[in-house]
């Protein structure tokens, strides 16, 4: 039976593309849909190139209607993957997909997580705090930012001369290396 993944993304979409590449030859997993709140996001062009259907939605649709949930249910989505999606998941959606929503965070949670901790803010905070390592956290999603159960972490060193951009580059390398594989493993275990 084919397992079906939906990716929520509103940024450049580099993780979404790596996941799609990784799964491209798989006969039992497909990326059914990419969902985004941002029509100008890089991920939209990538999705077009990858021939993955896109659903764009706005804040009112997401938080005040059940359209997105209904669509995910109709499409029989097995796993929801957040890859650069900034909005909190509504509790109705979390409850409709228990332990079926995962996120990647560009730091070693519980450090450097929570509201406002995204993108360059994370790496700036890591450097400002004088951390000697950073990394990625892949975790289940609940109704609070970055608090769900941790599934996987990978680490990279941070040296005293590293800039936030250096840390961002090293962390992104880890994301691309591990997120597709962790997703494939999770789906295989469903
Ligand atoms: C990644 O750094 C991810 O950890 C975070 O958002 C970023 C998305 O990057 N949640 P991209 O759009 O996949 O390039």
C-alpha cells in the first residue's frame, strides 16, 4: 500500500526538495501534496518543477475552517511533514493526526526553540550564547511551538570564529542529510 506524505512549507523549500529527491524512486511512498500559506515562497516553484500539487491557503481558512483538515483526510495522508512552516498547527489538526505530524528545527531543542526562534534568529542566538555545538531536532508536533517529543537529533560543532551564517550552513547540511532518511524510516514503520 502506498503511504502518502503531505509537506507544509513556506520558505525556500530546500528540505522539501531533498525529501522529494530521496523518495523519488520509492514505489511505496509518495509526496501527495505541498501546502503553503505563501504564494511567493521558493517552495512553490520547486513543487511545480517536481510535479507535486500545491495547496495555498490563508490564515482564516487555516484557523477558522476545517478545509485543510478535510483535504488531508480525503487524500488519506499518512504523515504530515513540516519543513519551514511557521504557523502553529491548530489543535483540531493535531488531534486529527495524532503522532502523524513532524517538524524539523534548526537547533538542539529544548535550547533555542519557541515562538520567534526561527531562521537566522536561531543561529544568531546560538553564536551570541557562545555555544560550542548546534544541530537539528526532528520532533513530533503538538499545539505548542517546538515542544513535541524528540525523534532524532544530529550535532555539529560551533567554533568561536563561526558566524551565524556559518552555523546556518552547517545546520542546513545536517537537515538535508537526515530529514529525508528519518521520514523514510518513520513511514516504513507506520
Ligand atoms: C529549515 O531550516 C528548517 O529547520 C526550518 O525552516 C527551514 C526551512 O528551510 N524549520 P527550507 O525552506 O527547507 O530551505
